């Protein structure tokens, strides 16, 4: 009987305590750290700053307090920051849309006016050297201006 009591209190109970401590400080702590996010860590920093300040009863710099407020309300500041970025993205998208529309309009004008030039049908070889009686250059000898773009 004394041997069983001795076995229980010297081997089994300390081993049970060791298993319990291992479960708490290793297994459950590792599981908690796996679930821990950066946001939760950042949100915990102001609490640590306030705890240290009140525990040591030292005055805090106002900038440190504002940093604590910023970290405490990180979600609100992140949302405002993202809205600011989205506003800039919308502006850039609007400008890009306008540039694409103008380029499309210019390309369509060039295509329409290029048909008017009719560059596929050249004059016959013998008619090249003949000049008009008025002395003005013919339309084919002038540089082409199509849609505001000069073609040589």
C-alpha cells in the first residue's frame, strides 16, 4: 500500500502535472499562435503601452498616445486609406477610358479619310510628267492630311 501511494505521489502526479503543463504551454500555445494574426498583434500593442505607462507611472508623450489610438483604430484608418486609393484608381481609369476613346476616334477618322485618298490606283506611267496648265500641283502630289495627322 505504501508503495502504491509512493508511486502515485512521486511518479504519477508529477508526470500528470508535466503532461498538463506541456499541453497548456506548448500544444495550446502553438495552436493559439497559429490562429494569431498581424491585426490582433497590432491591436494589442496599445494595451501593452498603456500597461507599461501606468505600471511605471511615467508620463506618456502625446505622440505615443496618438500612435496607440491609431493602432487601436487600425481598421478605420485602413478603410480610409483604401478608399483614397480607390478614388485615385477611379480617376486613372477615367483618364485611361478617355485616352482609349480618343485614340479609337482618331483611328476611325484616319481609316475613313484614307479611303478618300485612294492610294491603290496610281496614274499611268505616261501621265506622270504631264503638268496642269494652271501650274498648281495636283491633289495626288500634295502631302496627305488625314484626321489631323500629316502623311508624307
